[in-house]
């Protein structure tokens, strides 16, 4: 980490802060280890060594968050620890006391004890859980949802809130030209587009690339082309000098006015990054670039709300952009400008406010929050290795609709687990009572044991049908 002492450049801070577009950095600004310098030269004074950088603190926060997670205690494990010895004691008591209390022969008493042991064998009870869970995990894998174990699958049903990262999670993570406006309504828009395209295609800045891809028209020869570090590009086209640059460049050239400020404010309040085509007489056109939301995000948020799960956006991008994207996706609450440790703090606050809370993200900056959340969902296609390591679930196709699908699958799995446990215990309880009255033979005991086992296995395997359809 360090503070810039000389130079100016656009810096891609997405790995640490999650901002979708590079930000301009100049003298006096902070830069982080792990971020990527765009084009200009930067000289900076180091303020933190490798072990004390923001990136190192992220790794430490992940380790701490994982350490605070309590191990899952399985109901069946606790029950079996009591059930098995209790049944053995009951069978032993039958063999030893039945001759004295019921007048049975020792051979008949031993036979009844064996019948009781066969009936009470916990096979059906113990196998009901893994068969159901493995079936559900297979269903999830078919749908592109990789769940790291049955305990995470079971925990998903209890989520009350879901925190969503913006860039790469709710949005595509790639800036696109969403609108452009010629400031003179009578100007030739085709000519303006060709001029802007000619300058934009020669730049490697993400905003210029988005403009070039969005216009996709023919280009004109450019003389004297040069890149203006942290500001834009400049060139001479048909004898006239044009600049494609940012708001700051327009101010420095003294070509800004009230009308242009109003037009820029309209775009910026929607969370868009603006590039201006400026000629010798002033601004010619405004190009608005934004990171657009995924087609599935709005539906995913609606489905989460239908399941009773509150949605909150947590992002390192600026608050205006966060608010605009959240509104487009149907998310009513958003927090912008968050660094990784602040996202972690927000997750802890949401856990206090709502209860069990999930987190979905894709970047290194999301890793501490993913690890601390009750359920962490990482985007598998665009996500970083750090995020996928910290998360409990990996969404392989980055489709947010897999979040509500996971919750529905978890709830369905829980219902089948309850059915299996009730079925296994119910059948055994009936036959144990009959065995104590001497009404059950050994073949009936075998039927009760094997039959109950087959029933719970078949019931658990029913979940596999969901793998062929949406859950």
C-alpha cells in the first residue's frame, strides 16, 4: 500500500474494493497492493509492508471469520448416541427379566430379545440422512450449484437475509455504452459517432473500450493521436482537434457550462461514468457507460423476497452507483464505498438484525464477508479463487437465480429428512410395542428393519427427480 507522490493514472481497484470501473488516482491518493495500474506512471511512498497491506488484512480476516464458525451438530448423531445403547439395555432386560416377570422360558426370552434387537436396529434411521443429503447434493450439482457438504445444504433453509455484491454478482462486471447524446440536436449523429469511435478504439481504457464496442461504426484517420493520462484521448480528425475525455478534462479546458453540468448530473445520479467528445468550440456529445445488471438478477431478487429473505447490496463502488443498480434489481437497501473489513462488519450487523445471513460475491474483497456469513455463495465463472475457497457454495454459471433455488432445495431436503426420520422411528416404535407383547416373529422383525430401510432410501431418492426440473 502507499500514497502517490508523482504521476496520474487510472487504477483498477476491483480486486480490493470491487469498483466496476477504474478510478483516476493522482498525487496524494491512496493505492493498494493487489490493484492494477492502467496506463500512466505512478510513483508512491510505501505506507504498509507486505504483512500489513489491505490485501494481507483481507486474508487475516478470512481466517478469523472461518475460525468463528461453530461446527454443525447433527440431530441424528446426537439421537443415535442415546438410542442405540438404550435399545441394547432394553433387549438385555427382556432376556434377563422376562422369565421372572412373564413366565417365559429362557429360550423364548432370548428369542424375544433378539427380535427386539433386529426391530430396533438403527439402520433405517442412520441411512435416512446421508441418502437424502447425497441425493440433494447431486440435484444441486446438476443445476450448477456446488455445495461443500451436507451441513451447508441444511443451513440454507434458515437464511433470513442475503447480502449481494454488485460488480460481477448482480451486474455483468463489464462496462457497456448504455446511452449517448449529441448536445446539438441538429448535428450529424453519424459523423459524431465516427469521430468518437476513431478516438475510442485507439485507447485501452475500459471506458473508451465500452464506447468503441457500443458504437461499432466505421472509423476515420487520426493524426497526432495521444493518450492523456487519467483524462482521455486526443487527436486531429479532418483538420480539427477532438478530445474524448472525462468531466475533469472539460473543466481543465475551461469548456464546461451550466447546461453540460446538468446533463452530466442526470447521468451520474444513475451511477453512470461519463465520457465527453469535445471539439475546438466545446463539448459535442456525452457518452454514458455503466456496468449493467444481469438479465437474471431482478428475477432472483424477486424470488428471494418471495421466500421471505431480505436482500441488501454491499459494494465497494460509490453510493450513487450502488443505489442506482440496487433500484434496477429491485433491492431496497444498499451500502456503497465499502472496503473488505467494512463488508465484514456489515455482515455481522445483518446477522444481529435479521438472524442467519447469506453473502454472494465474486472478488477477493468479498472473501472475509463470504467466510463470516452463515452461508457464503461465490460466483464460479467470474469469481476469484479466494472467494471460491472462502464460500460454502459455488454457483458455476454465475446465475443469481441459483440462490433461491438452493434455499428451496434446502427446505425440500429438510422436509424429506423429517419424513424419513418419522417413518423410521414410527415403524420401529409400532413393532417394538408389538414385540414386547410377544406378537412379532423374527421374519416380521426383519421386515420391519429392512422394509423401513428400503422405504427411507426410496423416499430420499425422490429428490433426484428435481435434478431434471427446476427446484
